[in-house]
């Protein structure tokens, strides 16, 4: 699946491995890269939903197509999905944030 970054600091983290805003522990940064590779390798949304460890889900109380997936421990990768097809199985992931879940 395709992805792009809405958040320029996350894009910088992805391209350079560093970001002033996201001073994350090394293991969290490594998991961020792993999640991005999983998104890129996915053929459709079912590849992500079927991986129960990701806890990929639509955000509650969201009127848009906002989703999140577990990065590691309490960290979540947040995104908006712009669907390419009517059955909402293939789309572009717009990465918006890494957040601390339940903080």
C-alpha cells in the first residue's frame, strides 16, 4: 500500500532517522520503521487487520477515516486512509502522528 506523511517531522524521522520533535527511544524508532515497511508491503487492508499484534483499528469518535496501529508498548502510529476503491480495502495511508496511547 502507498503512504505519505502529513507530519513533516515524521517524514524527517523516516528519511534521516532523526527528528527534533520525536526524540524516541531507539527501540521505538526501529518499530516505527518496521510498521512503515509493513504498510508498504501490505497488499490490502486485510494484511494489516489479520496481524492481531498491530491492533489496527479505526479511531472511535472519528468522522474521517482515522486509524491507528500499535507501534510498540504504549506507542501508536496514527494515520488517515484515503481509500482507492469502494470496498475500502486498498488506499493511501497518510501518516499523521506517533502518540502515547493511554497516557
